[in-house]
C-alpha cells in the first residue's frame, strides 16, 4: 500500500488564507497535520507519525514561530510540483518556508527545522543579515 502524503502545516494564526490553503490540500487528497505552537518542540518524525519517534521529554520554552511553514511527507517531486501549482492556481502566495521530511531532519524539533529552513531561505533570497 502506498504511503499517504501528509502535510505538517503550521500557521501562527488562522486566517482566510490558511482556510483556503487547507482547501487546496484537501482537494489534492493530502492528509493535514496541523502543528500548534505547543508542538514545535516535538521532533518532526514524531509529528509525522514515524515509528521510533516518541514525544519529547521536555520541550522547554520555545519562541513562537512567526511565519507559516509546511513539511511534506511521502511526496514525489511531481506531487510537490502539483501542490505548488495548485496553491498558485488558487490565487495564494507561495509558502516561503517549506521542507521535505528526510531521515536527517526527522530527529530535529519542528522549531529547529524552522530555524534551518528560515536561514536557508534568507541565504537563497538575499534577505536577512547577509
């Protein structure tokens, strides 16, 4: 049986945009796992439901994540393209901070992954403290 594509989706607040974006996910038949601020100290693997990852012992005091973020699990590259195109066709701006779940980042906390992809995004776009 093929693994079902899942989107780990975090948004700092619910807006019309987040509702419309979730509609795109549903139309594409994706599972949506909404990530709350309280869960950002959990590992990405645990949030994605991977075996071998349990809840964090101590998530500590994490700073809020101020931007939306998406992590894609079990996506092929063509399905990633399809998702990004569907977001654009829905008239929504792109999700700037996105990643694919990998063996490497599965053990990171969601917050750590946020820091990594934000830094990478700033380097690629020339934003931030370059």
